[in-house]
């Protein structure tokens, strides 16, 4: 997928009905800065293209806070393999 695509959305339910949540990645949990999270909505967006040969899975750790309490959770993103390399042959013609 191209940068800008929403890959996931983190949601939360708060028993004390405070609707103002702040979403963020924990420190060092977004290797290569491939993803961004909207601090108000929890939408996780791709900001750099992914390559299956580089990594087939990303495990991101998300911190959620309502300014009084905070919690953390993990989000696993699996990368699908797409044939992005043309075939290579050792000779021009085969019979």
C-alpha cells in the first residue's frame, strides 16, 4: 500500500465516560518510523512503504491516556508478500 493508507484504528472504552483520549506509540516501538498514529482518533497510518523481504510483521506498542490513567497495548501488523520483482532468466531462449 502507498503511504497515507489507514492500516488500523485503535479504539478504547472508558468506564468513567471521559471521551478525551490521547493515543501514541511507546518509545522505540515504531522501528523505521513506518507508521503514525493520530493522537486524537487512534488511526494508524502508513507513512513509508513496506517490503515483505525487509520485515513480514511489525509489532507496535500503543499507549492510551485520558490524562488521569494510561494503559498500553500491542498492535501486530502483518505484511503481505507481493511479487514486486521481475523474473530473471539465465538465457534468452528456452526450448
